[in-house]
C-alpha cells in the first residue's frame, strides 16, 4: 500500500468516525424532541423548541451525511438561495395571519 | 458514446454533471415540500381549533420510524464510504441494510395508516388528517422511489462497478443524497405532525 492509498484510507476512516458521531447525536436529539413534547409547553414555545431541535438535526444531516460542509461553493450557493425562497414561502402564511388578514384577524 | 462529465469534473463548475443535477433536483424538492409546509401553516393558523398530533397519531410508532430512517441514512453513507475504500461486498451489505430499513419504515407506516382508516379517520375526516395524509403520503412515495433506485444499484446496476468503479461510486453518492434528503424531510415532518 503506497502513501497516497494509506492517506485516502485514513481520510475515509476519519469520515466514518464523524458519521458514527452524527448518528449518535441524531438518536439523542430524537429522544430529546419526544421528551420535550411531554412537558406540554404553550404552543409558541413548543413550536420553537421542536423546530430548533429539528433544525439542528437537519443541519447535521445536510452538513455531514450530504457533505455540504465540504461541498463546492456553487452547490452551497444554490442551496442557500433555495433556503431563502423556502423561508419566504413558509413566512407568507404566517404574515397573512399576523397582519390581520387571517381568520383570527 | 460516453456520457460527458460523469466522472471528471467540468472546468466551469468544478463538479460532475450528475452532482450538480441531483442538487438542483433536491432544490426543487425543497420547494415542493415547502409549498406543502406553507399550506399546513395556513390551514393550521386559519383554523379555530387544532388537535395536538399525539392525541390522534401514534408517537411511539413515529419515533421508531424516525430512528429507523436515521439508521438508514447512516447505512447509506457507509455504503458509499465502502465503495470509496474499494470494498464492494461491504457496500452490498450496507446498501442491503438501507433498503431493508426503508422497507421497515413503509411497513410501520402501513400499520399506522390501517389503524386510522379502520377507525374511520380518513383524509375527509378533518383538516388535520387531510394534511397528515398529504404530507406523509408524498414522503412515503419518496421513500419508495429511493428504495427502487437503491435496489437497482444493489442489484443489476452494480455491474457498472466492474467496468467503471468511479462512475458507479458517483451514482451511489447521488442516490445517497436523495436518500438523506428523504430523511431530512421526515426530521421536520415528525415534530410538526406528531408532537405539536
């Protein structure tokens, strides 16, 4: 086995250790999500906590399993733009309600 | 004729065509699920009352399914890592496990759906159930689609490994990106529908 092959193997081994750590973190965070929901917090607090934990989990999956953390700038730019449009899309119905145009307005 | 830029990166993007293609597809998928999440918010905020998910749906079943899907994501990435280390048999083991875990997810979902349907809790029963079936149904279709692609790479598609291992590894990576996306969507669906 030459030096390049050894380096490559060591690199993959390091990746595998990261995958296992992320896997364990995702498992723990899933239990945390379910645990927090049992406290029956008021809806705004419960939504914030649940989405916060889900965002952390989603970021771990995207960054490490999907390798977004080491991806080319073009891919990161495409996904960043997508996230912006996604946030606008989900913010629209919230704004519709909060500015008094919704049913509860 | 060979497909261009399947293995070597294009000079302008620094990426293979397959890689940029799958990410653009995932961007469109984010918007598809985004539209449904926006619909969910609109229906929920416009409704005079909304049930907590855990009063209607089975949290233990969904928690189990969440753990299954997360496990399948790690076996998927391990399948790709095995190819990077030129261990084809290990790849098949991990890819087989990924497909089986996907199947477990669908079987659990089948029991969950059956329970509701037998109790008369069909989409027309309430807004909550309508959006629940729409979101989880679309997600299930994605799981089934991902399983079909993974099964192809586990079975007949694996012939490519003998003739062009780098291209095969890239294809498995792209399939993995889709599979992780399916996991990512569920990570948000689970608390949104079952716990809030």
